[in-house]
């Protein structure tokens, strides 16, 4: 009988450009066989490097989980929308290698992402979850204090079926209880 994975089995650290090949491979798993993303073609390495650089340019966190010297999951926070009024609201993205799902790693990445965004003055985090059947992602978000705020029915067409998008939200730090105490993301509008 194998033991369950624990935090001692992985390390969470800042992602660097050299991690993007592993990140692209993990993401490609979901693009080609999952409904957590509605992309239909996996982006190449150059595109993943560009996406990472864009998140870094905004000063937002992109983290990876490493086990045995291999990147086995990643998460980042990026703009919910690009208009300046949204500069205190982020959308999270979390992807895991298939062998690492259901072992607590997704929650560990989300907890770290929340802490880093709170440290930047972000006030709201949204989980925009592909497919209402994505019970794992919905459960991870709920376990971290996210509340269901809506379901957009049948807005994506993937694998010859209509897919929903579930939106979950969590206030960070003081949430909407006070004015912002930081500049937020540098978004153009």
C-alpha cells in the first residue's frame, strides 16, 4: 500500500523561464484531454514563455511545485479583466500533472497563491473553472474559502459537448471592507 503524498513530497517556489517546458507539458495534458481549460490546441513553449513573462511584468505571482527535481504543478494569478477598475481583482489558474491530482498539491498551490496576492494588495480572487463537472477544482476552491457566485451555462464547446463555466470568488485581506491600500496591477484601459 502506498502512502498519501504530503507537503514534504513537494516544494513550492517561484517559477522561472526554465520551468516553462514542464509547465507547457502539464498544461497540454489539460488542453488535449481535460475540460479545465477551453483552449483547443496546446500552446507551444514560446507561447508559454510569453505568458509567464506577461504575468511577471504585472508583478503577479507564478509559482511551481517541484517533486524530486521535476515540476509537477503550477499556479499563477493574472488579471480578471484588463480595464483599470479591475486592478485589485485577479483570476487564479492551477494545473497539475495527472499523477499529482487528488493529493493535496492543488490546495497547497492555491493557499500559497492567495497569500502572495494578499501581500500585493489584491482584494478579490476569482476561480473561473472550466466545466461544472470539474468537481476537484470546485472542491479545492471551496476548501480555501471561495464561494460559488455563478454558473455560465453551455458557454464552451469542447470534446463535442457544451461546457459550463463556474465562477467562485474569495475576498483577500480586507476585501471590499476598505479602500485599496496598494496600487494594484498596472493595467491599461
